[in-house]
C-alpha cells in the first residue's frame, strides 16, 4: 500500500508553459481596447486525471499571448480588472473591452495516438463589450498544436512545446479572425461612419483645425 502514492507520483506530469510570442506585422485599428484578464485566466491551470495525471499551468503564458496580440491589433491597449462602463468624463475612454476565458483543453498523449507526438487543443471564449459595457460579440475560437519533434527528452518538454504551438495558433487566429467576426465588422463600419459626422460637428464649432 505504501508504494501506491509513489507509483501515482511517478505517473504524473507537471508543466509550466513557457512560450514566447513575437509581434505581429499588422496595421493596428485606430481604437483604444481594454483587455480584461481576470485571475481565472491569468492563473489558469489544466488538470487531467484520466490515463495519466497531467497538470499544465497555462495562465502566465496565455496572458502574455493575449496581451501581445491585442497590443498589435489596436493602436492603444489598457489592462482592466473588469468590464467598466465609460462615461463622458472618463479620461482616455476605451472603445472596446475584451474578456477571454478558457472553455476547454484537450490532450492526446502518445499512448492514445500510437504516435510519438503530443497534441493539444484549446478552446477560448472571447467576449467583446462596447464602451457602455454592453455585449457585442461572443466568439468561440479553437486552437491546435503538437510537438514538432518526436525526440524530446521528456514528456514535460513535449507538452510545453505542443501547448506553445497551440497558443501561437490561437494568436494567428485572433489576428486574422478578430476583424472578421460579423459583430466586430459591423461595429467598425459604424465607427467609420460616425467619424466624418464628428469631424463636421467639430468644424462647425471651430474646434477642428
């Protein structure tokens, strides 16, 4: 009986994902975005207790990714603790607020795939709110990654690599897909229509040079 805890410990895998995410070559949208990364996101840890005990700390790495991506997508970005309604007196008001969360994480281990690779799927829910704190979009986005080599020295290294690959895939999907969300596309079009009217109003009042 004393051997059971030792055997269970020997079969467990603990990973702290440590990916790095470069800047994207994209033209930023001329808006101010507020990125809400709450504790459940920044400290998110996935735990699997099926065939093999696996624990993966994703929070720090995925927070770094989303921070990087939305810094690149928008001209201005601020970190928020929660969705907060903007008012006429709010300094440097925010146009959109983004709240990502993890919906699901799935792993495929070598003993399941019969291949010497690890696969990771991550499903995110990206909620978008306007400056009044009203919901605009609720986007479910899936990302996939796998080990790029079959000869890594440890399961921890393999899972780190596969998860980093999935997070990079998520970054690409965010950059390419965010403006294509129908509700976001409609919001941008409305903002573009409002700008000429705003400029006309400023010109009439003499505030536009």
